[in-house]
């Protein structure tokens, strides 16, 4: 019987592990993959963080090397592996969680390997980058070219000489499009115009200013998610690519044709490959039996605390507490924040039956 089980051992799960360890709790991390690196090994080879190493650390272990550089994917993978080793975190790999059930006092967790675990509390730390979100367009089944999600993209060489569309308006879409423009003719297709924010302001990275002002520590989740315009942090590579004619941007096409796409002006264009950099869907289906999810499969939670299931907590959700919640720099503060309600819950669940029922009833209300 564990005090806490953490589902997922990527950046969010590892942050939770170090905080649980510091609190002296009995816990384990269940990781679906073969190593404590989350989704990072599945990203494209050249992926680069948009936050400097100085602001890309988990609790208790600074990111190594020049603090002002922007680490690559493989550096992040190595850092996460070393983080688990440094703190001797109890990570159980190849332990994909398929189902979670709740008894009166504890959770029972079942894995695809057939192993069962029991715990008084649970932290779902699988993050938002598990299931690629691939939209469907009219005529898509007729298209003879290649369609893939950005999660399947690795490097530009296979696209040499092609006509390529990259659909999306985020960091991944821009990074992939700029890289592909070295070997192919590329267009970014997005529903809204692209917006850019400079990486450096007054000689300092914008993450420095967010840290200095406390913006990245202030709970902005609901307001930010609903009202902040989507913008890409420009490292100095994106806008010049458009200005120099290496990239163009168009409004998303209306439909596919057999040979390409039909743009909104009813002009058909032959296309070889379409890459959808259209994000991911949450991987929380294992919580379905708990009644912890809404009709869209999203967590019913506030600041990482389940509003439906006492003892259930979340880490790594987008805008969970701040705009940085789903990033390397955001999961640490969020892990620290959920420790107070989690430890209070453990105290309640270990108390006398009468006191426990009275307190849990107030928690549910």
C-alpha cells in the first residue's frame, strides 16, 4: 500500500517524485515507456526548447551546461534520465496504466502487464502530449500524397524536393517548417494570422522577465487560456524566413483533392506531403471509472486538485495553474503546490472513520 502512486514518469512525474521524496512519503512512479523520459524520445530530432537551460530545470537539480543556451531534445532526454538516477526515484518502467478503480479508502491501479498496485492517493502526470490530434478534412481519404502528424516527423531529408504544407501556428509548426524549407518548398497553413513575440527583450530572454515579475508563478490559468492570443516566441529565425521568401503563410485550405488541396479561392494546388502540427489530446482514459472526467475526457479539476474524486491530483496539464504548467519550468512549482492538499488528504484518510467521513464530505462539497 503506497501513500501515493504517480502515473507517468516524464517531466511532470519526475517533479512529483522529487517532491514526494522530500516529503518522506512512500510512493512509486508508473511509466508506460522503457525509460523515465516521457514523450521526449518521440519528438523530432532537432526540437529545441524555447526556454533557456537556466529556466528549464526540475526541482533540486539545475539543467547542466551553459544556462543561457536553448537545449535540444537529446539534452532534455539525458537530463530527465539523470534526474531519476540522481534522486534514486522508484520508477517502474513498462508499466502502462489501463484502469484505476476506487474503493472506500484507496485506489487500485491495474497495468497492461497485469500488475496491480494500491495507494491512498494518486497523481495523474501523463501530461498533454500523448495522443496526436489529427483533424479530418473533406476529401482526405482521396488524397494520394502523404499525411502525417508532427509527432511522426523526425528530420527533413525524406522531404527533399517536395511541396509540403505544415498545418498549425505553434512552436512545433514553425520549427518544422523552417527546417523543411532548407530542402523543400513549404507553406504554413493556419486559421488565424501568425503572431510573434521576440525571444529576447532588452537583451534578456523573455523567461527572465516572466521570472522577475512573477508572471510565471501567478495563477492565471482560466483567464490566460480564454483571453490570451496565441503567439509564437521568435528566436530570430521565423520572421526572416518569411521575409526572405523561404516560407509563406496561407489560410488553411478548404479540402483535399486526389493530387493536393483546394484553397479557399477555389484554386487547386498539387501537394506531396501535409504535416499536421495540431497538438495532442489528453491521455486520461484510465480514470474513466472514477467519474473524474467530463464529457470530453478532460480532467474536472482546479489547480491540480480533482473536484470529483478525493485523493486524486494532476500534474502537467496545460494552464493547470499558470501558462508554464505543461513545461519543464512549470511542473516543479505545480508539484510543490499540490503537496499541501495531498498531505492534508493523507492525514484525513488515516484518521478515525467518523472524522474521516465528516471531513471527506466537506471536501466533496
